[in-house]
């Protein structure tokens, strides 16, 4: 799960959307760049629910979840707009 604060006041942590969220795809891994649209000043980034292994989605509602330490780098790309995570 990685996300910025959505344009809504509150949303379930299990819900993916244009803000990111519980996307559960193997493409989200070390070395990849993820672009998220920003809806609020400061973006208000959130990360959690790390998996040791991941298929395409969490169809049965369980995964190989682990404790993890992450090093992240953030960059704001001004003058660009996206509607969905890339």
C-alpha cells in the first residue's frame, strides 16, 4: 500500500484508487518509479502493508506480509498532471 491523501475526506485503507492505495501488484518493487497524482498540499504520503511476495492482486484476502524498512525519494514534477498511478 502506497498512496497520497485522496481528494475525499476519508477512505478505507483497503481501497485502491487514483491516489494509489492497496494496489497489490508485483510491479511495485525495489528499483521501480511510481508516479501518483497529488490532491492536497504536501501530498500526505502513506506507505504500509509490505509483502514478501505478490501476485496480481490479493484475491483470497491474504498475502505474505512482512515487516519492512523502506528508503524513498520524492520529487514533485510541476506542470504535469496524471489521473491514475503510473
